């Protein structure tokens, strides 16, 4: 399944969020079926979410990344409060560190935030690598959920300096997708920093 996802990602210069779920706390037999089927955005367990989080292994990575921004309502102006944003990603080698909890696989490098009253969020993570075996782009895979709506996947966040992000791929993104998904971090005091604002959709079927 992983290989298929990677190949499709390269072929269409798009991405789909992995559907590997996990939960950090024990769940009982009455809820296991729901747990196995649901999106990983719901699997933060008993964690009290804030608008800032750190992806596992952040401190040990060389290319540390701070990605922050504002999530807006669909009007593109009003800050969206209490929105959950989930991100998962491969490691610096382009490999997904897959683990297992409650007999279900999940991506180890992941995290959740909930926006504050101003719609602000921050992730401390690292720049993912390419998996050249499958021509995999450097990508972060986000899922978002507003308080009053269902969760839905956003187009993966890409990186401008990615050597595999070709002119042909950029052209397709500019024509059919949102060019703002391509991030251009700047290096400041040993930390790559980038802003990525997000506008919520009126339906769960499209992304911004």
C-alpha cells in the first residue's frame, strides 16, 4: 500500500494522506471498530491540544522546521477558532516510520494542533526527505477539521527546494492546484521557518 501511494504521488504530482490510524491510549472492544476506520486526525487520545506542538524526534533532526500560520474561515478573512490540524510525514530519508498501537499501524512522525482564538497554529518539525526509490517528493500530509464540520484532507505541503519538484510538476500545480502548497522556508539561526495560511472550505470535498 505504501509503495502504491508513493507511485501515485509521483505520477500525478499530487498527494493523498495516508490512512494509517493510531491512538496513544488504550481503547476497549466496544470502540475498536470505529477506531480502526476513522481518520487519524481523531487519534490524539486524551491529549489536551494547543495551538503549538512538536513532531516526534524534532530535537535529533538536522533540518529543523517551524511551520506556522493562520487558519481562516471560508471567507478568507475571519480567523477560525478551535480548528484541529493534523500533520504526518516521512523521515529525513523519505521513509515512513510505521508503528503499531491497538493492532493498527500509524505514522510515528505526526502531530495535532487546535487553533487559538486568532486562528494561529505552529508545528515544530523537520524537512522530510525524498525516497528516490519511488521518486517521492518531500511532503507533509495535512488533515483539517473545523468544530462544526467533518474532517478532510488538504493537498500535501511541498518544498520549493525539492530537487524532484520538476518544472513539469510545478506547471501542473499552477494550472490545476493551489501553488501556495509549495513552501519556501528561510533559514534563521539554524531553524527553517515558513508561514502557511489555510482557508477552510465550505464542503469537505475540496481543499485550499
